[in-house]
């Protein structure tokens, strides 16, 4: 029989879970498929969500991510002797700029008048990594978690760019929302409940 005989079925790969992902079989009929995704209309067409009727509230989002590098690269960052200049200073400015430009990068994000963007870096010698944390605030009608995530990602990318001459094997990852406050859903601390998908999950 041919190798591709219909009776031969490939093994089923277990699916990984990510916070916020819902099992469609457990959703009521009206919330299955596209209806559970706010960026799609009833016809499945992408659109920017109308937030005009929502009240303006004080909203905060905190995100973090990490870049791991060689110990000697971390030492260069700590000593401030990188050839391109102040690694963390440049990365902080890049992260703040990125938060303000999120709607230009993510198609369905709303342009927002942010009231605060704070970016902090923590050097972690035990893991030879740098932790980037971004806090974003505004008084508005939609959340700012995408702005916080974008700030973290660009901050890490800038560290990579500043240090790639001496370390091309740096790894960025563990980017996640730690906290979200304000709006209709109230406050959520996510740090203890986040599950990651690693590259091996797709093999």
C-alpha cells in the first residue's frame, strides 16, 4: 500500500497552553471561533475595536523580558565600556520611544496619549542576563499592555544591537505581562500563572 494511505494517521502532538487561551469546546456557542476575538467582526474581518463608549479610567500595565548573554558581555555592559556607548541608557530611550509608537507597529492598536513610561534594567550575574521591566500608564478607554510589551521587546533588541559585536549568541525571551490594572476587568497580576511556549513545543 502507498505510504500515504489514508488509514495511516500521524501521531497527535500535545498542545501547549498560554495564559488567556481558551478551549473552544468549553465556550458557549455564541463565543466560539471568531466571536471570542475582539479584533474580528461577525464576518471574520479584522477591525479596530470601538472603545468610544467606554469610560476613561486610570490604566497601568507592567511587562518584563530578559536577554541572556556571555558573562564577559554582561561585564562590559556593567562597566559601561561597550564601543557603541551606554548600552542601558540607549536601550531605555529606545524602549520609551517604542511604547509611544506601538500603534504604528501593531496594526489594530489604538493611538494613545500615554502619561507615563518607566523602563528599568536589572543585571542578574547568576543567570548572566539582563531583566527589562516596563511600566506604562494613561487615563483612557483602552489598556496599555501592548505598549508595555513593545517597550520591553525594543529595549531588549537595542541591548542586542549594542552588544552584538562581541556576542552574537545572545538570547531574548520570557517576555510577558506581569500586571494590568484599570478598565472594566479591574486588576490582574499574571506573574504566577503564565505558561510559556518553547520552541521544542512545536517539534
